């Protein structure tokens, strides 16, 4: 356990609750962007455990996000959105939390099924395999009539707010940081540095890679549930290859294995498209050029300033 980590977690959750309490007075557009920031922080930090701390290269994170989002909507009648909407308001937060856990656990199961056969591979081969699995997941949902197929799923209750998005982002940062800095977590760093040497020291690289993959998939599933109840609409096209690339860019831009840098990159890359909305015709061109320029100027990561022991803050 990192010194003061629990204190920072409680402070972050309390701050998220306090800000969310007054969110009814905020501009709805800015409120929606702030929730997007929290969801993207969860996605980026969870992928950073796989790509940054463990040294793998996964391109299927959007697929696990889709599993978390769709699982919540395609469960038995007890979990249906209509049942949730009819519950007493006092019980809805508990119901929502359990539903998010269910989506995260299902994504973790899928992550285990994907990770066991694929994580014996390395580098480009692993990237191609995870990309293929991510596309398979998307196509499966695209052909499932029970979740709206290609036309998407509408009418999802709006349960996600600032407290859930920012609070669970804080929990994700806390969990990943404490895990990486634990005795067990040193295995992730060893696998990242040299798999052969780690194996010679008695560490099972596949075991640690699968563990990181499953934990990352779990938090991606939770983010998918938050996303579903924030946008109130799910479409398979929202979880395509480009969504996975967006998350990977956040990790690379922030600095592989640097938690604080990845958080900053997630915030910047969520806000940047909104800042550029005034240049509608050239927005994506400017966005791409800015990313290229930042990576050329700081190939080691825009927010990487020092090396040393990784902590919850980086």
C-alpha cells in the first residue's frame, strides 16, 4: 500500500461527490464533457496497466468497453433498464453499482478468454490478435437483434453523473497504482523490462500478462457501463478500431507506464476536440496535426518528466 494512497482516494471520491451535488447548476454541455473526461481516464489508466506497466500492446480495449456496456443492457429482467427506472430512487445507486460490477466482470471473463491464447505472443503479433478479437466482439453485437443490432440500442436510463465518473476514475487510479507498487506488481515491471530474464528468475510471464489483461478489461467494462448510461445510446460503431486507437494514443502521449501522465493525456485529448469545434471543417485535421506535432516533440511521452519508482501519481 502506498503512503497516503487511501487518504488521496477518499479525498478524490469526496471531491467528486461534492462537485456532483451541485452539478444541476452547471451547463449541461460542460457537464457532459467532464463526465467524458472521467470515463476516458478509466479507459486510459486501465490500458496503461497492460501496455505501459506490463509492456504489451493491446488494440482491443474498445471491445471490452463494448462488453461492459452491452452486458448491462442484455441481462435478465431483474437487470433490465425498465426495472431500474421503476426502483425507488434510494435504491437506484446501489442497483447501478452492482450493474457496473456485472458489466466489468463479464468484460474480465472475455479478457481472460482472449488473454490466455493470445498473450503468449509478443509485439506486433499480439497487437494484431487483440485487434482481431476487438473487431469480433463489435461484429457480434452488430448482429445481435436483442441489443438493437446495427441500428443501436436506445432508451438507456441516464444514471451516470460526475460522482460515478470521477469517483470510479479515482478508484481505478488507486487500484492500478497500488497493484503496480505492490510486491506482486513488481512482476508486471519485470515482465515489461525483460520476459526472458523474468522467466529465469521464476516469474511466469504469461500469468502476469493475463492478470494485467483481465484487470484492464474489468475496468474497461466498467467504463463501458458508465458510457452507456451517459450517452443513453449504444451503437457498435462507437466501439470500433478507431476507439481503441484513441485510448492507445492517450497512453502513448502521456508516457507509457506513467499514471499521472496518462491521466493528463486523457484530459487533454478529451478536451482538445471540443476546443477545436469552432474549426468544424478542419477540426479533425488540426487534431491529427497537433497529436503528430506533440509526439514528434516528445516521443517519450508529453507528460514524462522524470524516471524512478512509479506511484499512484506516476
